[in-house]
């Protein structure tokens, strides 16, 4: 009988065996980021509400509709993080990391929270890997972040993902585009809420997913036609470096992100097998964000990639099976003395770097071997009274069924030799 309690609506839990896919994806990202010189940053799950209001933007859906905000016992307004970048930048500034070598290169991972309509690929508690390079305006840094995400997807076995690329300009040229976009949007037949959004943040209208709105904005002016010389040069260099790395992309002049802080390079990764929730990650440059939250001028770029949707993409491409690894050796003790011996042997195998488990609760041979099969182990070590008397154990290859007696003090060495063979 199961408990009467269930996880809250919109929370995506990972339980075995599927949790192994999630863990493999997260660990693979850690390896990719570390190889590129990015250091790990562990952040609080909640922050001062004003940090997100000022950093993410009060006109965004994230701040106006989706944040989990509460008052603590000291009367402070706190919010569960809806995204990582603002919290990362706050931490970098607070701990003076920006006073050292630039750019500051850090990565983080964990859950984020948004009150959204729960559906496949869109959760109220969701998981991300985040990577940020803070303190450089070099377009090569932009491309480095894109390449690291691209390489991670490829290492996970994904082949169907695509990169969509745009530039949102800077604080010099974007106001000119904003005015042109507002003039166009004011002439459309839009509902009152959307008309209000035109005045607050017209780029958000371009991000509206409703078909009736998308049809009307099809002829809207595009930001790339309004880029200043510096932004155009920056964007051209990003595209040139992507071509050098043989990373293909789609120029997408209507691509905007759901957060206000983006400037210049903006990008998103899409996966065609995920239906409506096809965006599996994205990022961009945020050169004015530090000043927005009270810090010094400090350019930056980074991304947040969805672990939940990446797992779904791996499953859709059937790239997940190899990540679900169980133990390598399974101990089968037959009797009380055998259990004591096998218990010590399993510990010795683990210390030797071999994944091992064993049967508990005095199971008979049939039940214990069923556990060995379910574990995914390559070998079973079977030990009974006769084996103990002979000073050996039965080593069984679970794939071929071959079984051989091996002296107890040679089990670890024998298994290491077998497992090292191609």
C-alpha cells in the first residue's frame, strides 16, 4: 500500500532507474565545464525578492506571475530562485571574485522554481545546469559558452538539436529598435494585456506563443536591421567563430528570451522531438545586469540548460540506455558465515573501484540470483558452505553462464583482470 501523500503538482522527480540518466547528464556537464576552466559555485535556493525584481525585470512573466515569494519570520521578502544568472552575479560581486582574473568563469546546477501550468517538459520545480563567464566583452567568450553547450549535447549522444542565434543590440541601438517595434505593434488588433505589454517591454510581444499573436507580428521589424556598428561587428565575429568550430546555426532575428537583461548575443537550443516544449536550453549576453543590481560595470554572458528537457531529448533519441549503469559484481551468500565473508568481499571490491552489491535477508539461491540479474551485474560471486570449506567461491559470468571456482583471496584480483580486458 502506498502513502496518501504525493509530490506537489508540477514537481519532476527522478527515481531509479531513470535517475541514472539525469545523473549521467549532470555529471557529463560537470566534466565539460571543468575541462574549460569553469569552477563550481554552490548557491542558495532563495534570495532577496528585490534581486530578481531588479535583475530579471518587473515586466517579465517570471517576476509578475511565476515567482514563489514568501515572507520569513523576520519580515523579509524572499523568493525561490526562478533562474540562476542573477544569483550567480550577486555571489560573484559579494565575494569579490570580479577583482581577480577576468573573466570569472563559474558553473552551477540544481533546482529552480516557477509557478507555471504543469505539463511534460514544463515543471514548477525544474533542474538546470548554468554556466557564466563574467567580465569580458570578447565575442570569443560568447562562442565558448555556445560551444560548451553544443559539446555537452553531443557527448550525451544527441544529434537532432539545433542552435538558433540572434543579437538584441546594446543600450545605444536597442531604444531605436524599441521605438520602431512599438510603432508597429500599436497598429495591431491585440488584447488589452498585450497592449499594455507593448508600452512596458515590446520585445515580450514577439515572444508570445499564441498563434493569433504570432500571425500578426510576422511582419514586425527585426532587431538585426537596427544594430549599431559595434553590435553588428560583434555579431559577425560570433558567427565567424562558430563557423570556425563547425557549429551550425540558424539566424533567427525574431528570437528573444523571456528575461529583460539580455543584450547582444542571444541564443537558444531547440530539439524537434519534444513538441511544444522544444527549447532545451539557451543563453546570452547581459552587459548591463551588474549595474542593474547595484554593482560596477561588468559585462557577462552565460546560459541555463534544462536538465529535464535534455533527459527527455536523450530518451526521444534513444541515447539514454548506455547511461543506466548498475553494479558490476553481485555477491550471493548462502548461509550466515557466507554472508559475513561476502560482506567483506563486497567492501573490498568497492575499495578497489569495482561497483558491487549483494543479496541480503538470507535469500535462497533462486531469489538471490534473481537479484543478481536485476542488478545488471556482469558477474556473480556465489559462496556456500562447501565453497568456504574449499577456500574458494564460484565466479559466474552472468552473460555466458560460465562458472568457475576461484580462491577467495584471489577474487578481487581475478575480477580486476577480467574487467580490464576489452
